[in-house]
C-alpha cells in the first residue's frame, strides 16, 4: 500500500523544505522547485512516484533505487556533477534535495535546436566525460548516460545528473534487472546482452550522446525497446555526416566490442581539444582553464590546439588494453597541425585504470614469460632424467 502523503497544497517536508511547483516529471519521478526555510535558498527535490496498487516489494525496490542515487551523487564532488544537499524520508519515502539550476535537459536542447554544432557538442561531451571520469574514480558507473540526464545552463555550464540507476561497482545488493537497465537507445551492447556494466559501458553512452547532439536522434532508436536493443547489438553505427571532427571519436566510442572501445578519459581529452579549436558557433567555451574539464597536459600558452579529432584519433585511437588501433574513416580535409610533420608520433594517452573489483588486463609479457619458464623447466627435467640414467649405468 502506498504511504499517505500531506496534501499537495500544503507540502512542507521535514518542517524545512516547501514544495512550490513541479519543474519536471517522468513515468517514475517528479522534480519540484522548493525553498529551504533553514538556509533560505532555492533547491530541487526529487520525489519518486509510486503508482497506485504497486506491490510493497516494488515500492521497497524503488526506495532502494532512490537511496542508491543519493549515495552515488553524495560520493562525488565535481563541477560537472549535480550537487546533493540532503536526503530526507517522509512517510517511508525518500526525497533527494539537490542544487537547483536554471537549465534545460540536453534532450530538450536537441528537440528545440534539432542539431548542435560539433564545437558545442564537443564542449558538452568534454564536461560529461570529466564527470564520468570522476565517478569511475569513485567506483561508480552511471549506467544511463543520455541527453535526458545532462543539464545545460544558458551560460553553457553542464551538469551530469540522475544517477538513479547508478551503483558502486562492488555493490551487488540490487539484483532486479529492470532497475539496472539504462535507456534502450543508449545502452551498450554488452549490457544489452546481459553482461555487467563497466566504465566502458558509460563510454558507449557518451558516444550515443555525441551522435544524438550532431544528428538530432539516437544512433539505434527503433521506437520500441526490443527492436532497439536488437539494433544496438547487431547493427553497424549509422552514418553521421554532421559530426565533422567528432566523427572519429564517435566511431571509437561506439565500438561493439568493449575491448576495442575508447575509454572515457581519452575521449574527454580529444573532446577538450576539439572544443578549444571550434568556437565559431557563438556559445561560450567553458572548457578551460579550470572548470573541471579533463586537462590534456598542454600548458595554456595561447596556441590554438589540435584542429580536429582526426589529427589524433583516427590514425591511432588509444584502446583500453594499451594498444593503438587504426580507425577506418575518411579524414576531413583540413591543414595538418604544426606538430604533424615533426616526425614525432603522438604519445599514447593513459587508459582509465580498472576500478576496484574489476579484472585487470593481462600484461603483455605474461604469456612469453610463461612459455620461457616452461621451456626452462622442460630442459632441466630432460637433463635430470639423463643424469639419473648415467648414474644408474655407472653403479650397475
């Protein structure tokens, strides 16, 4: 039975938060604009909608999901992650109190503007990547990276939100598949196939987000969950003619095989470079110097930076196992950057370390070393057997 709540026209939670108006809602959640009577500030409060007649065990599952969101957000402190202020429980139902932003979801931005320029998309993507790197460092996978979970302020600031289906990598208490699945159009092939989500699953979601920004639609959306999941697993990445310099990054993130997929850290570095060299769309570039975007190690010396991602990524995209793989894509005709003719190859970007509890990649030297050790053991055994034969002959 759904717990009784105070009347809608007199909602004051915990004798502190006054609910003023609904600013967003979905099938399972409502976000309120509220006023904190203690510190006198505007806040956003997320309320979980409990459908009438929902069984008690499902109510508990949704409550656990909300608490999981609170723990996930509360563990992070980053300029591109929504800030959690408080969590309260009223009538056995949790409410999450967060910072209130004057912002639109990226999904609404795409609906309003149809497509975004590569430069603006790169700035948004770099901010999302920075937020994901921080969450992965804390051992948290987001599991639902999509435009609807990214907030964009008019001034250009970007925040990743709704960690409602996120969980710590080593937290296995939630076993309901329905609660852990992300949006079908942005879910990775391995998760769609039943494998556990990893940081590389979030990398796939980032690739789908970039695709949606420049093309105005998700890469694999078929309008129905089952056909969409089938397309995610089996169909090639659709063409994305509007992606420009983002094309190689999108292709590297949307690799079906997670072992061949670019990780979030490397993608963030490439997106930061693109954002710095594509500022002709009239939107402010908030990617530098120090707002939380991933620092690629170059000093801010006034140089224009890399002209396009294909100057870095298509020729040699860094993979999670440390190798470099050619990206098969026709390069966009642009003049090479100053260092392109120096003869010095671009150093490999450091891959994202595997979080605690995840299997580490096998070192390259392990197999040759094992073979060499086996040969040494075999040789010693052979000489030992012959030594015993010779000793037996001499004693006989």
